[in-house]
């Protein structure tokens, strides 16, 4: 007796192929500007989440960016050290796709060095700060206001 595939088995295979193709299309983004804006939007969301988390948890959090990735920090109890945040998926360290870099620009109107940690206070009253995410042809500036809203603005790179 010949045994073939059932309709359900064939449909399962078709669904798996469709999902795999969809993931492949989403993973490939031939537009470097789109990738930079997407990564900047991801960082903006994480910054707003961190500011809210600092208020809810009544603790000082911080964020740093050193070129290829960004990292969120928690102020240690002794207030002399920063500890990396590892217990929050949104605030987990994030590595940028190749060709992108992110650096802090300013805090409270003063320029920042690449090793700076921008604090996010438990009171919710934070100084304005900015980060720049750059790619080959794109520069995206993320600017936070005192109400912890982060604006994302893409600028053509010079």
C-alpha cells in the first residue's frame, strides 16, 4: 500500500517555509539609513523605559554608549560604583549591527566623553541629554527632554 503525506503535514511544511522566509526578509535590510533609524528608535524606547524604571524602583540608573554597543547600569548601594543591569530584557546590553556606532553627545548642555554614564534619577527629574548614532551615510540624534521623552531625528551625515 502506498502511503503519501496528509494535507495537514503538507500545510505544516508550507507554514514553516513561510515563517522562515518571513524571518529572512525581516533580517535583511538593504537600507542602511533604515537600519540606523530602527536602532535609534530601539535605543530611544530603552531610554524611556529606563527613566520610568528608575522612578518605579526608586533607584538611579545610567546608560553608556561606547561605539559598538550601549549598556544600562544601576547605581550600587554605596553610590560609588555602577553595576551592569542584567535582570531586564529591555535594558540588557545591546550590540549594534556592523557599520553603526553610538556615542553620548551631551548632558545638561555639556559635552560628554565616550566613557560617560548618563544618570537617570529616581526623582524622574533628569537633565536633558543626547546621543548620536552614526552610520556610513546617516547620523541620528536622540535627544531627551526633562520629562524623559526621547526624540529621534535623522540627519544626513556630512
